[in-house]
C-alpha cells in the first residue's frame, strides 16, 4: 500500500464516522507497511473530551504492540492534529505524520484550536484557566522517589 492508500483509509474512517453521528476525524497507524490500528473521533459518543481519532489510534496501537513507544510507526490522520493530539503523537514517538485537512480547514467548520496554541504561549498567570501552585514541598516527594528508583521504566 502507498502513503495515499493509508491516507484514504483515514479519510474513509472520518467520512464513515460522520455518517454514524461522530466527528469528522479518522486516523490509522502503520507499521512495516500494514495498518495496525484505527481510530475515529468518539468525543460525544464516549463523553470523553480526549477521545480524538489520533489518541484513539495511539491507544489501540500501543495495546496491540504492548508498548508505549510507537517508534517505527507512522500515523495518517484525516486532519492536522489539535495540540493535544500533536502532543500525544510526540509522546508516542511516532516516526512520521501525514495529514489531510489543515487546522484552518477544521477551524472553518467550528473546530478551532487556535486559542489553545495562544494560551500555551502565555505566562501561567495570564491564561484563562486560573492556576495556583499548591503544596510543592509535598508534591516533590514523588519526583525524588522516581529519581532514586533503579527499577523504573523511563519514558
């Protein structure tokens, strides 16, 4: 299969998901020329704001491969990922990303993530989400324990 074939599969998932009442997003993850995972947007059907197509595909691929590091895999997504999904793609260590629609295309139909990118650039105290640090002297214990742990699995 070609890159275009894999992208057509992601696009077909997005089109089918709209027919089934879901959001217009689909994604596939490919390893060694084979689709190993598929995902569609299930935000409303699962009442889960993190159930985006890319995250769903990453979860399925990690479960199938029984590892959290998806290096050696590519993702094909029907739309340029939102900030959350882009972060998940980086954390999963996928080798490459291919996308169909742009974030501007998504914005034009009501999926506007630009405010998140804008918020990330602001100082914490200037963001819309009010935040206050609490108990840092207690929270640091887990970090200290992690740092000392010789049996940890780094990620």
